DNA sequence: TTCATATTTGTAATCAATACATTATTTTGT
DNA sequence: ACAAAATAATGTATTGATTACAAATATGAA
């Protein structure tokens, strides 16, 4: 599987799930969706797996939703938008320029998250 | 208190606490620190208060720490840094330029968060 | 095969956050 | 000032995401 992770069945399936479902799901959603395919799967394994995958840099861990952590199979940093109405998380496909300005704080930075919140296009149209 | 919030004792004290303690505390910390001064305070009141203050725009609600929500008495948006070693949250005092580029996604955006994570200056020095 | 290691599983525990009912305080109208 | 209504605070119970932990299973090297 690369990233120095042994490609067990749950790990491969979680990784594939995240690559195929670009919805930024949480652990519970991943678990429920994979259970039919892997009946022996336990939720703890999903927790273990996303933990491992994210610490190795294979997936992104999002804290945009304060209810629970969400995950993204695309590990290149990119901005996200959370709709406060429907709860969906969208990708925003531009590269934030802010990342570059970090020289003068002397912390060692290894992660950047850019989060936007508001009402999504779809919800706006329903409200008209 | 302005922001259309009736200035009850707990509300004033929570607001003052956040203005005086620039540590981005969570509810439990606010509660424990104010309890000696307001012995009747309940944690539910602190939850209610930060909820009210943040929805009125008087304080910032941070989701940088996946364990719990943290709060900031400075309500102007500014970037934050979380140290993965010691857990401290620092202000980064530059204005991110990324915010401006949001035209072409047609969502209605009312909140922007820019979060950095890594190892803070202090922890780096201890490790030497 | 055998042993050591890594992984998975299931259950129990933790703990932040919320729900809700009760009490207290403040405001409004008289 | 008084009564009624509205708002706020409190305490307890509950929810629900996440973690801890121990037992079972699978993997890989020797
Ligand atoms: Mn994404
Ligand atoms: Mn701050
Ligand atoms: Zn929406
Ligand atoms: Zn630190």
C-alpha cells in the first residue's frame, strides 16, 4: 500500500473507500458502509486504520466539523467548506496563498488546514 | 455587554476571562478557573455562554484541537497554531491572504479558520 | 512448523457535549 | 410595588465519539 503500511484487508478497503467517496466521511460512516463488504470489521479497526493512515500522511484528518473528525483520501492539503445547514463538507479547489507567510513564527509547522463555513450553494437554492 | 447579549454575571465573567487569558481555553478550563470566583457557576452555564457569545460574534470558536472546542476572546479572525507536543494553542499574527480568493465557489461563506499544527518553539528548544 | 510480532476484534470506560426539568432572576405591564 | 411572563442559571441524566485494554487471529521470519 506504500507509506510503509502493511496492506491488510481493512486498511486497503478503508483507503479505497476514501479514494472513491469524496464526501469526507467520519469513522461511523466508513464503518457502516464497509460492514456489508467486510462483515467481521470492527469500528475499532476503522479507528486504528484512519489513525495509521493519517499519521503516515496517506489521508487527511479534518477537524472542520466539531462533532467528529472526518477523513479525506486526497492527502494533498486543500481548503474545505462545511455547510452549517446540511452538514456536507465540500472541497474548495484553489491553493491558499497564506501558507507561504509562515517564516517569522518560529514553530515547526507540518500541517495546514484552511476551513470555511457557511451555507452551501444547494441549500441556498432550496431556501429561495 | 453589546452584541445584543444581556450582561449577566456569568456572561461578563466568561467574556472577561477570555479577554484576559489568551490561551484559547476549553469549557472545562474556563469553568474550573471561574468556579472560585463564582461558586454557583455550573458547567452548563459555561456551555450556554460560549455558545451565545460565539453565535453573536463576540468570541471565536476554534476546532483546531480535535479533543474539544476552544475559545478566543479576540473575535477578529486570525490564524492559530496547535503544538502537538504540549497542546498549547498560539496566535499567529498575520492576516492570511487566502480569504480573498473565494469568489468562484458559490457557497455563502461566513467563517474562515486557518489552522497550523506542529511543534512549538518552546518544545523544540526543550528537545535540543 | 514454531515463535515473535502485528493486526483485528469486542467490550468496557472515558469524557465532551447536549437535553431537559427545576429554580432563580430579570423584565414588562398594570 | 406587584404579578405575570420571559430569560437565565443550575443540576442531573443522557448521548455519542473516542480511547483503553485484553483476548483472539493472522502474518512473517527463522
Ligand atoms: Mn477534501
Ligand atoms: Mn487566537
Ligand atoms: Zn448545505
Ligand atoms: Zn509545545
